[in-house]
C-alpha cells in the first residue's frame, strides 16, 4: 500500500511543484485588416485558434468595418502552418489557407465567399516572458489583397 501511495505522489509532484508549465490550447488574436480590391475596406477583427497538430493551428476570425459604400463584415475559417512551432527563433514565418465570407452592400458587390491564402511572420514574446501579446504581420489573397496587423496571445513555449 505504501508503494502505491509513493508512486501516486511521485506522479503528481511535478504538477504540484509547478515544474511543468501548462500548455495553453486556446490562442486569441485581435487584428486590423485592410482589403484592397475594387470594393476594398478596413476591418477590425477578433479570432481564435486551437492546435490541430504540432505545426498547425485552426480557428475562426470575425471582423467588422467600413467599405466604400458603408458597413461591411467578414468571417474566416483558417488553418496556419508554423515553420517554428517551438519558438526557437525570435521571428518566425507561417503560411495558411481557409475560406472567407465577406458581407457588403449590393453597391460593393454583395456578400460572397472566397478562398483565402496568406503568408505571415510572427514576432517574439516580450523579453523574459513566457506569455503575453506578440505582433504579427500578414499578407494574403481572399476577396482582394489583404494586409493585416495582428496582436496574438503568445502560447507558452509554442507558436
């Protein structure tokens, strides 16, 4: 019986002692996107992703903003592939794809769905920190040329 109690304590000791950092599954982001097209727009957006493997995160983004003829919005389903999933470099490139829905007035072309592809670079965590907001810059195609400035919640020891 004493052996079982000792094994149970030994198995939980690293968790109790805090020697292992918990993995953050949910990663949120806030973004400002400009879409350059015949009916372009500027949108503020919020999104989140979850791991879909070591190198891939998948999630959704929803935005609202202003177009040429009034308010517009969008929703994206995205997956992004990180070339540096373990934060071994300060700045790391990533690539992604997904589907995007843009919701605009009829004067701007109405609501439509688009295939979305993008490239980006994600920056470092604040110096000496294991968590915090990290900057990212993204360029892509999906209903026009997109340029996005992003602040993404840094995931502990991961991208």
